[in-house]
C-alpha cells in the first residue's frame, strides 16, 4: 500500500485537538510511530496503535502520535495518516538526523524515540510514552554502536515513560551513559531498572517515585532549577503478570546473540534481527508482552501529564 495523500510543506503540523489541548494547558502525551510501522505485524499494528491512543485518553490526556506524513512532520495524526504509517510500504524509520531529508523528499517517516522526543519538545509537549529506550549495544567497545536516543535526551526537555531498555542491549553501559549525559532516571514504583520484557534487569536505581504526583513535582523542580533542558526517564516496569518467563527470556537471548554473531548482523539491523528472533522463538509471547508494556506506559504517562498540568495550572493561578 502506498499513500495518495497530497504533498504538504515541511513546516511541523500540529493536529487541531493537540494544539487546542496545549493552548489550554490540558495534558498531552506524545507517542512514537516506529512501533506502528516497524515493531508490530500488519494488520494488527493499526488496531494496536488505536488502542495505545485510547489508553492515553482513558487516563485523562490527549494522545499525539508523531510521524512524518508526505514530508510533513506531524504531531498528532488523524485516522487517514495513522493508516498510512501503519500500512504503507514506503514508510522509513527516521531519527533526528533523518528528519530534514525525509521532509525535503516528501516521504513518509516513522519516528524513533529520538525524533519523537525532538518533535514533541518542539511542539511544547512535556510527556512522552514509548516501549523501550534505545541504549548502548553489546560490543559497543569495538563497534561504537549507541542509540541516538541517549544523545537526544541529553539536550531535550521531555519526560519519557518507558519500560527501561531492551535486554538485548548493554544495560549497565546504558545506565552509565545516562549518568554521564545528565539524563535523570526515576524508578516508577520500583527500585530496579526494568529490562523491557522483564520487570527487573538486575540493576538498581538511585531514585524511586510511587505516584504520578511525585513525578510531576520532580518535573516542576527541574524547571525551577534549570535542569529541564535534559531529558527525564520514568522507568516503568512491565506488570509482573505480563512479563516474559525469565528462563525462556534468558535462553532466547543467549541463542539470539549466538545467531547474531554467526550471521554477521551489525549496525541498524541488530535490534530488528533480535526482536524478530525473540518473536519467533517465544512463539509470539515476546510480542504480546511488548504490546502490554506499551499500553501500561501510555496509561502511566497520561496520569503523569495530567498531574503535571494540574500543578502548572495551580501555580499559575496562585
């Protein structure tokens, strides 16, 4: 399927519902689109994208799925645009460095965590929900393979709710990089950094929060102290009932890393290769866990956005 949408100019377009909410100080949650185009199988991806948006609405916020449609970076998608991102064969995965090129070529682009965060902050959105953050890859000492998500969050004022980083990455090195880059990390009702499919990656966190209200207070304090120019991660673990069986996870990860080495897979192909390997070897269990954790993150992000908006409004009124 390809899109028949007309060309648009390259100015960032904000959906009227999103613009209205931002103008009125109501809560908005940004959502990435790579999971729609590249992370979920068709045709279920479109229905799941709608479920994620509905989870944000049900928790009291306005969803703003972000993508590039016919060359226009769009903050909030109507149903036609959502269908394009979910079903078109010419949708490419774009990070921050790719935005200008895809816009100039009038193409369709699914935004990563980095480019979603960039466009969301540009639009004035304070909270962003995703599945898992990108990070430092295994063997990065030799390959220098590190996600652009980390660098972007070191200079982008946004709060990201995620289920940690995928266990296929080097979790310890990722946490070290986040510290170096001044990106704050809060464990949401947990003292452990989540491992995406698993609630506990085995790494401890320095800071824990137990409510959306506590996160909102941290966000306000960051503004007052001038540290809000860096990103803030709210590490929200997958619910225990939804996490992947740990023995299955560990066995699959070991086998996947072996297959990766034998196949000579490198660079951008590493993550999609391993995610597909997990999906195949766990017979869909990893994909089901992925969907559930994203829905959970969307709900928590909406609660945080609502709490933050209420506090900003209260201080303004005072």
